[in-house]
């Protein structure tokens, strides 16, 4: 399937049972293997701890949590799925 056919069929794919979850898995797989990058420039793989802060401690009070998906992301360990954190906004 080429890009043009994919875009033409996107609605069918996304609306299929489990389609959105499968698309997420596909995108994650392509991204984590570097296949979504511009190959004209070399890219150095890095460890996650070089680009993110990991802070041990207690969670902030609920009224201080970001529920709009704006700004800094706060993810608890228990929110991680097999491939990536689940996304739940109130």
C-alpha cells in the first residue's frame, strides 16, 4: 500500500474494529525503528534518560494535575502499557 492509497482508505482503517489501536502500534513501531525520520541527515539513537527527567517521589495533588494535555506531561509508572503510556484525560 502506498501513501496515496493509505490516505484514501484511512477512514476504513481507523473505523475498523481495533483500527485506531493498530494504527498506534504501527506508528510506534515505525517511529521507534527510525523509519519516520528524514534519512538525509544522520540521527544518533539516545537513551530516554538523556532527553527526559525521571523524578522519584509522591504524585502531585489531583487539583494540580494537567487534565488538558497542555504543558509538561506527568505519567505514573502504572499508566504504561506494553508499548507506551495510556492516555486518559478527565
